[in-house]
C-alpha cells in the first residue's frame, strides 16, 4: 500500500475512534427525577431513593425491610425511587438490570419481578459456570413463571440496544450521585416538586443504612423528616397507570404491598 494511502487510512481510523469515544462520553445522563422506578406521591414529604444491584447479597437482605418501610408510611407520605446500579464485579448484574427494563417496557407491575430476581439471586452467581445465552434463557423461564411478560418479550428486551444503553445510563446516573456500592440510600434529594416541600427537598442526605437496619431504625430516621403534622399514610394516593419507559429507567413500581 502506498505511504499516502496508509496515512489516509490511519487518519480516518483515528477520526472514527475519536467519534465513537466522543459519542460515549456525550451519552445523556438523567437529571432530577428522570431516572428510576417510582412509587408514591410526587410531593410526598419523604422522598427515599435506593440504588440496588440485583446480584448483590446486601441488597437482597435489605429489600424485605425496605418494603415494610414503604408500607408503613404509605404512598401519600413517602415516595420511593428505585435506581438500578449493577456493580461491575457482579458478573451477571447488568443482565439482571436490563431484564428489569425489559419487563418495565411491557408490564404495569414491576415489584414482583424484582422480588423474583432476588429470590433467584443464587442462580445467577458469578461463581457458577454460566454464559450470557444461558442467563437470558433462565430469565425467560422466570418471565413465564412471573406471568408478567412472555418469554418472547423478555428475550427481545435483552437484545434491545436501547434498553441496554438505558441500563448503562442509569448506572452513570448513580455515579453522578456519588454512589459506589449497594445498597445506597438518599433521603429527600433531587429537585423540589413544590414550594411547600422545597426546604425538605433542597439537599440529598446520604443514609448510612445497611441490611441489618430494622423497621424501627428506619422509622427513627424518617419520622422527623415526615414532620409532626404528617400522620403516617395520611394523604391518600393512588399510583397512576404505567407511563412506560421514557428513555432511561423511569416508570412505576405499582402494587406495593
């Protein structure tokens, strides 16, 4: 190949790599309330965010008590936002996270799927000799068992490049919030949703909670945030119908019991 042709080939190869790298760096990161699956009134006085890795044993241990916390306060007093944050050292965590987006794209009830993934967490252990095809096949079987979506919907969702990108973007969002491990909790962070709660929502408070936290310990933390005039579950709230995935990991958990 002539020297000039080799130079041109190298030059345009560098430009192509540079363009790909720039596109990856420029990938959008959700801001404010644009990431996560939500349950509860937008103007609830308690805004609790949790970042979870579905392959993380500590997340699995913390999940049952977290559901009790949500049930205790009610959807009018607490809004829970669940963010997906698959840790890179959990081999199949990203597959599990993308499966949540796949289910959310077709089902109005997401909570049972998260429960099921935690229940079957050991089946996706990184210590097992698994491969990607096997993991997807197992997720398809769980989809059939859950009766939330069909195996075909799950399979298509796992092959969907948009959902794959959205799972990556959600992880990047967690990084911008200072999350480096799971489970991670934030209380009253993000944008204020009304002047009445602006003071409460102006800053995020990182909670040093762990799976050993009891319902009583969570209550001791959150009751002062709720305020003396707010009775537990005082404000009635009915979750709206699923709005669907809006580009990131956004949607509704629904049927929290």
